[in-house]
C-alpha cells in the first residue's frame, strides 16, 4: 500500500491528540441496596400546627325575573352593590375573583304537558380572600345587607405555608430516624447511615368549607362570627436506612 505524505501527517496528528487525552476517571454510584448490612425503609409523617390567617368565601347574588334581560339587569345592579361593599371594607381587588356567572330558564311542569318557561334565573358569584379572618364575619353581614343571597364557606388556610411545611418536613425526618433506631435496637443492630430520602405528600390544605346561613340580619341579631381555630400541616417522607 502506498501512503502519501498528507495521509501520514494526518495519522500522526490523530495519534498525538489521542495520546494527550487525560485518562478516564471512573464514576461510581452507590447502589440503593447496599452489598452488606440490613436495609430498613421507614415512612414517617411530620406535623406542625398553625392558626389559619386566610379565609376564602364565595359570595354572590341570585335573581329571578320574567325575562332574561330583566334577570341579568337586576343581578348586575345587586352585584355592583356587593362589590362596592367589599371595596369599602378594604378588600383589595386582587383578592376578589369572579367564580361563576350563569343564566338559566325556569320551567313549570304539568302532567302530560311540555314544560313551560316561567322566567329566568341569573347568578353571579365571586371568590373573596379575607386576610383578616376576624373581620370576615362582619364583612359577610355587610354583603348580605347589600343584596348577597348566596354564600359558601369559609375555607380557612395559610397565606404563606412554606415555613410550616418545612417544620413538618423536619419533624418527618426526626420521626423516621427515631423509628429506625427503635427497629435497630430491637434487632440488636445500629443505624449506620441514610441511603435515600423521598418526599411524599405535603398537606397545608384548608379546612372543609363550613356552611353559612343565608338570610338578612336585623340590627338586634347576633353578628356572624368566623372562628379560625388551628390547622394541621403535614409532610410525609420515605427514608431508607442501613443497619449493621
């Protein structure tokens, strides 16, 4: 075989570049199941508590009229008063969000007769976040006075749950380690180390909505009160230990 000068030069250059490459560094990953020792998986739930500082309530207006236009007009007028009452109470615009707008015909049913439209029902509701839970009851009274006749809630939750969730996570790891120590002692072993940690469900969920009575309050009647109570925040962790 005849080699040209250019071919030999290129082969020598490639050989030199290969010689200058650094040696490969072996990379090892520790297995999740060690070769020796006993493996213990512990699922633990951590907990902490907080007083809810945010109440979410759905308030709205339902109106009925012979025609769709009249039902919508009456609904719009009353809903405007409800929204104005929220503004006067100091509720920020970012804390008020339209939840539902609907218009439906109302029927009268007779035996062996087709249904007859007797009027229309319009509904408009907003989800309102109250950042001062203690004042939310008084604001509800004001909304009812201004025409709100549909209220659902409150849903009580935390505005900033991160710190509470971190406390629950820390508690979950503490409980997992305590349980692992218990198993190790019972087996005549000791906990050597943690191999892996996996986070499960974290819950800062609100309490289920509580029904609020819908009626017009007289001045002499007791006012609506919202009790914040206490809310549990939980986090679940799965921790794998090695026992020896």
